[in-house]
C-alpha cells in the first residue's frame, strides 16, 4: 500500500516484471521500500548495482550517476520487454533504466586463501569509477564451475560470496547487501573492511521491524 501511494510506477513495474517468471515473493516490496528510504536518507548521488531487477528502477529514479551490472543478456532483454509498461508512463525513466544496464561475464575463481568465490568481469571504465553506494544482488551465487573439487567453501548451504565490490578501484562509502549471508561473511573477513561498521538485516530501520531485508556496511571515515 505504501509503494502504491509513494512509488506507483515502481509498483506497476514490479507486477509487470513478474510476468513469465522471476521476481516472485512478497519480500520484494519490503526490499524496494527499504532501498528507497536509504537513498533518500543518505542523499546518494552515484551508485553501482550488481544484479539488475526491480531495484534498478528505484536506483535509476533517485541516483544521478548509476550503473547496473547484469550477467545475462537474455534476462536484460526479457526485463526490458516486460518493463515497456513503464515506458508508457515515464519514457525518461525507462530510458535511464535501459541505459544503466551493462552485461558482464560472471566468473568463479579461488581467492588468495583458496576459497571459491564469484564476481563480474568489470570493464575498466566502470571499475575505476568511485561510487558512493554499491548494491550487491548478483551475480548468481550457486556453484556453476568444476572448481568445487578441493576448493574451500565456507557457507553451509554452499553458496558463493559475491566479491564484485573488491573489483572496484575504490570501495564505496556504503555497501548494501541483498540478504546474502555468504557475501556478508566474506566482506567481514576482509582487512580492507576494518573501517566499516556493519548493521545486519533487521536492525537498520528499527523500530520499523518489517523493513529487515538488507545488511548495511558504512565507511566510518565519512
């Protein structure tokens, strides 16, 4: 109901994107509202999103300089096709969403400790840019390669950490993680994150307890 009043185009787009599979679950609405509140509160001007989806519309609307990285060209095509309803209501916003999505190869590799992780292969013009915020919602974190044999996999569900933020030349001041335990655990283990505070999902927007989907890392030097 809140999305209908405050973000009608986002809500309409969410239902449109549910056609032909994908983006199911009521949690999607909590997730979008939580992102929207964070962007408005922090006055974010630049951002990068790993994994395109319904959240891309929110980012394209509120962030001046924004890119979204997606591993599947087929998903990008499917996504924009179902999003044409948004084009009817707001052509400019649709174009911003369309222009923001870049397809990059997903890869799996062993890090310096022999842990199996996944990431995007980011082009230099994207990886060298500074972003105030990074949103981690991709790439797909289930194992797809033959590197599993002999690799260290920390997560009990055998889900891989998404480490694309460490492909950036400069870490963002805010990192928002979309409910991925393996990724949160990996980020916490990195020495480069010592200057960051962490609020685990369910705490950041307290006492509004229904907004509990993301974990948030914030650089304490800002």
